[in-house]
C-alpha cells in the first residue's frame, strides 16, 4: 500500500460516503488514515445535521458545552472570522488542546486550529 493508492481509496470513499449521507440526511466525514505495506485504516465519522443544516460533530457539541470556559459564546459556532487576511468558520472545540482549542475551516474546506483568545478577538472585530 503506498500513499498514491491510499489517496485514490480516500477519494472513492468520499464519493461513496456522499451518496450514503444524502440518503440518510447525515454528514459522513472520512478522517485520518494510517497505512502500512499491506493495509490501511480510515477514521469514519457519521454526524446528524441540525434543523439549520449545521453538522453536529462531537467537536461541535464540545463547543456548545465548553465555549464559555474559553471566552467564547455558544452562538459563535458557525460564525466567520478573519485571521491574517483569510476567512474561517468556527466548527468546533477540542477542550483537551489548551493552546489551540478552536477548530475552524477555511473557505476551501481545510481545517485549522486556533487559540481561543485570537478567535474571540477576531469575532468581536467582525
């Protein structure tokens, strides 16, 4: 198993997962992958969608639960903010990561981690 093959398999899994997600009204996220010479293991997460279309991942639930402990408000989930000239959307919180607990996605869908204070300041400026 090589990196090129794993990437091709991930792409195929994403396409197949999109069909299944649409059928069941959920979001399916193909996550991290570890692989060796003869096998690969992918993390797969299935999450419900709220009435407004927000995906209820465990990171989103953690945000709702712990946001105030990090100087944020529950309502900040899904809010956009600008950092270093790029736009991001708050999508969750990892309370076990004290330096970079806020999880956000850029407009191209790539995930990033931020300090809570930086996000709180950026949201206030918006």
